[in-house]
C-alpha cells in the first residue's frame, strides 16, 4: 500500500480524496495555486505545496510543478481527481517514468478511450452497441454529406477530441450541414487544437445513462450499476440520480454486461465510467468512456455502500477486485451547487461567501470545500458543493432533497440552489419522464 499520496487537484474532490486517505492511514500532500491558499484541501492535507499562480496552465495543469512537488515530498502516488490532468496520457506516462504511481488509467488506455473515434471503433470490436455513424474520421465535407445522406437526417457532428459539448452540432436538414461542419471544426480547433470530426446518427429523445465500472490489474472488471445524468444544460450535467427511473432489471443487466465486456476487452485498470445514450425504446448505444472518477460518484457510493476512492487506491496498489457486480439497494440524488446565477443565464458568480449553513440530517451528504468567509476565485469551475440525498425510494429521496435545499443557505454570491428547488417540484422530473432535452423547455419561475 502507498505511504503518501499527492492529490493533483483542488476543491471538493481534493478534500474527498484526503478524507479516504486519512481513514486508511495514508499521508497526503495538497498542491495549490496562490488563488487557493485558503482552501480547505490545503488546510486538511498533511503537507501542502504551492505550485504556481491562479491560471490553471501555470498551476494545476503544469506537470513539471506537480511532479516536482511529488518528488520533494516523497509521495509515491498521485491521485488526479477529475478534470485537469486526470485524463492526460502524457501526465500518466510521466508519472510512470518517475516511478510515481498514477492512480488512474495508463497512458495507453487514456489515449485509446480519450479519442472519441478510436474509442467507438474499439467498442464496436468488443461487441458493445455503438451509434450508427462514420467508421473513422471524416476528411472532407463531401464525405460528411455522403454519409449523412446514407444514414438519413438528423445527424450529430462531433469533434474527436471533444468534451463538454465543444465541437458538437446537431444537423436536422441537409442545407444546414456545411455551416455546422465549419463552425464545429472552428470551435474544436480553438478548444482542443484538433479539428478532426466524425459523425453519428442523432438519437432522438435520448437519456444519458452511465455505468460505473472498476477493473483491476489482473484483467477482471465489475460494474456498480448505473447513474442517470440526463438533466443537462449545454452538455453539462446539473443533477444525477441512481438508479435511473427509466431502468428495468433486464436493461440494467444488458447495459451492465456490456460495460463489463468493454472494460475487460481493453483490460481496463481503475475506476471508469462507460457512458451510453438510451433511446425511448430502451435501445442503448456506447457514447464514450471516462477513464477517471466522476463528479457524480457519491450517488453510486450511497446506493451500494462502497467507497470508490478507496477502491481506486486498492486497485492502483495491485489488490484484486472481488469481481461481483453490485445492484442499487437505495435511491440517491445529487444536485450540483454552482456559484452561478440561474436568473441570468447561469452566469458565474465568484466572490466572498458571507453566510453559510450546510443542511444535515439522516440521508443527507454534502461534499464541499467552502466555508463562511471563503472567497470563490473566478479562475476555475463554478461548482462549490454537491448535495446528495439518499432514501429507500425515489419519492423519499426527492422529498429529502427539497428539505435539504430549503436548509442550504449561501449568502454573498448567487448559486443554483433556486433552480434545483424548482426542479424538485417539476412534474416531469417527479415522474422520471425526462431526457437530455429537458432543459430546453424548462422555465425558471421568478424570484419570490
């Protein structure tokens, strides 16, 4: 087992990793930018190293600074959390070269799954259902036009290096293909330095359902059931739940088996998520694989009573998994609390938190790094807390979430709490009748 783990991240996920490490007796090292000097992950780690100025490119994305911090503190492993360097093949490889264990996927695995076109081809080879589309990258607009005519509209253009909705365009009619092709490529190049595109058939009325998997270094994998992440805005998840209200035991078995087959086919090591689009007829199609811990991992932990961070650490240390699949015993919902103003098109709202009251009680969990007096820097992602409620049934979990949101007080900045409170009263959400298009028709009621 590792003696000391450096957490190459910030905020709530850094604090989350520190907590598990403390519980199992592993020393921790926090790294931080000057903007994060007052963050709780810095306070609660055993050691802390400043790695640069506020800009991510000069701190949390600066590999040389992080590796130097690991070496001067004698850390024998690095946990990357999510975001930043968690799916960076070069960083994974550098850790290996410096004899520091990267608690995540290998460089080869990240490269294989990080490129969307390559991942799709791999899954097709593994026998996992994939969305009809191009066999590889599209070199020209003419190729795209020919394929779209063959498949029939609507189609989805996607950047192979994409993420967070960048470089994605839905095309409903032939005459709109050229404009979307040009704008998607421009956006992809600006965001990722790579304008390579591929195309898929657009799945109508889709749900975004993902399966959590764990694989060990002995070629064995298991799944930990599903999460429904369909409530999204601009391809960014707002709330998630486990299990999915759309799921049936038969569909869960099929999707779980497919996810395990995918993980074992590529000999996946670590915690990963196989993401699927599911149509209204319960046909499911591989979308992508995330080779890291997910923001929404707590709801899986809650419904099966399982510490995913501990499991990541054990697998990285060479300990085999049990190999059994897990089914949800409870129902859990997560609301991402962001420092954004939902009444102003979710505009970021950094600044000082003057008052904070965290909800509590049975079945309520809050993962957060903020406190009264803490100043949220404008340099990073706007998520400041995850509110998770867990109960015997979905209805009870929603009722508990309403109560917890009413109790959650954050003053000094704007947050998405009012949005989530209205979401919990929305008839389509209450009935579980929602798709990834849900937010297109959602109207926020005026402030009381």
